[in-house]
C-alpha cells in the first residue's frame, strides 16, 4: 500500500513539474482596457499580435478582407450606456469589432455575435449593429504590437484608436453626460 501511494505521489509530482515547465509567454498576449468616458464604462478585451518583421496591412492582413482586429479571439468592446459612434446610435452592450482595412480607409463593424475565435467567413448583416468608415493616418514610426486605446478623452466622448505597424485609425464616439 505504501509503495503504491509513493508511486502515485511521484507520478503526480512529475506531472505537476512538467505542466509548470510548459508555461510560456503567449505570442499574442491578451489585454484589457477599461476607461470611463463621461458617465459610461467602456471595456475592450483583445489580444496583441506583434509585427515580428512582417508587413501587416496589405500583407499579413489583406486589404479588403474582414479582420477580427486582434488575435486569438474576437476583440470585444462593451459600453455600459447607449453611445453614438461617428453620428450613429449604438445600444449599450458587448460587440465584436471587425474591420476591413484598405490603404486609405477602414470599415469598422460592431457585430452582435462577439463570441468565437476569428472573423466570420462572411458578415451576417442581421448581426451588424453598426458600420462606419474612418480614414487611415500614417505614422512616422512603427508600432510593434497592436494597440487599442481610448484617446482624445473628453466629458462627452472620445476616440477609439487602433494602432499597429505604421497605421492609426480613430473611431469617434460620444456618450451621455446626464
């Protein structure tokens, strides 16, 4: 009995050591952004892929194709209140953010089906909560890892900013202040 117990403890110890050694940094680590804009809580959950010497837009991410705007799983944005994005109403809730990049502009899609790994093979229009187009701004430097942030913060709104490689896009949104 003691021999069997000792063998079991040894096997469990080795299994735990092997499992502990398997842990490695994620190639596209997850990130979460939480920001209060006016009276509205905004949360963005996404993974941050890196360039690793690759051409991103017009390369790894083809122009004119739906991109999940991150890695690993769909990028999700949550608004605690109804907001207005680029002049269009969006109800409070959680949405996947898909983009369709081109060299000069991006189509940004807020999609009601926020679960899942990648972008859908085709966009189901019944799941599109909002679409807008924003212009591409070229940066004079490179950003190695995808960055999604909320900038130009003011009481009544801000810009959701997506920055990677040498590209930045800003999606303006306003929030209620009463």
